[in-house]
C-alpha cells in the first residue's frame, strides 16, 4: 500500500502529484541543481524586490540538501513526494508568486 502525504488540500495534493510526475526520471543531483538555480534567481531579484523572503527560500534549499544527503534512508514510497516538493519549489508562479510576494514561499 502506497502512503500519501497528509495534511494537504485536494488542490495541493494534485499540484504535488503533478510535480512529482514531471521529475520522476530526474536524478537527485539534477533536482538539487534546479533548486539551487532557482535560489540564485531569488537572491539576484532581492535588490528589485526587498520583500522576497530569501531566508525562507535558503532554508527550503538547505532542507532539500539534507534529505538528498540522506536519500538512501528515505523510504522508497516517499521519494516521489520529495521529488515533487523540489519541483514545486522551482515553479515560481504557483499559488503565491515567488518573485513578487513576501509570502511566495509559504506554500512551498
């Protein structure tokens, strides 16, 4: 029986599922690289929009680095959800746009 993430609305679960499917075949190194690239764009945009929550974005990427460092200990049924989380973070224009909203990373 496959386990599903708990505490998500139907809309959030659908978005996470879509993101997980989009990156199902990418290596963890490639996924982490995408997250780091997204973070670099965020850091560069800080000068144009000081309300971007760069600290939260940095904390999210550190969390990704931590679970990818421990990837072999992540249960296989949870790996697709972890991949989906990284993909969702890399999508700038989600429920709260990452580049224009001070709460842009709260849904990530």
